[in-house]
């Protein structure tokens, strides 16, 4: 399946197969400019400010803001998003589903 790069979230999630998108009507962090269904996303706001397509292209990755998102009990993961970010930064068009 071809990945739609416009659905790449700043944090390493892929909005194209996110279950929250369907449940909440979320447009994705890029379309919503970081103001998601649960409120403002610090990761998205940081990436927007720095002008990067996703955090994998930021020279500061992994940073405290991103690590806080990864460690969040409700929205955390076991390294999948960081692996996605590294892969996308290397030019890969694949991802591991997170949510």
C-alpha cells in the first residue's frame, strides 16, 4: 500500500490508519495545525515552529517534548514512532501502525 505523505504526523504516527481519526473526526495534526481533538499538541506546535515536515527531520530528535509524548500512558508507544521517524527521514515510505 502506498503511503500518503500528507498523513505523516509530526510525532511518528501515521494518520492514514489511526483509529482515533475515525472515532473523533480528527483531521490530523498538520491539517489541524496542532490543535487536535484532545487539545493543543506540544509536539506538533514545536515542529510547526521549527518548520519541519516531521520530527525525524529535526536535528534535536529525540528531544524532551517528543519523549514526553512517547512516555504518555494514554498515547505512548514502545519505540514504533521513533522508528517511523527515522525511516521517513531516511526516505522510506513504510511505517509501523501505532494506534
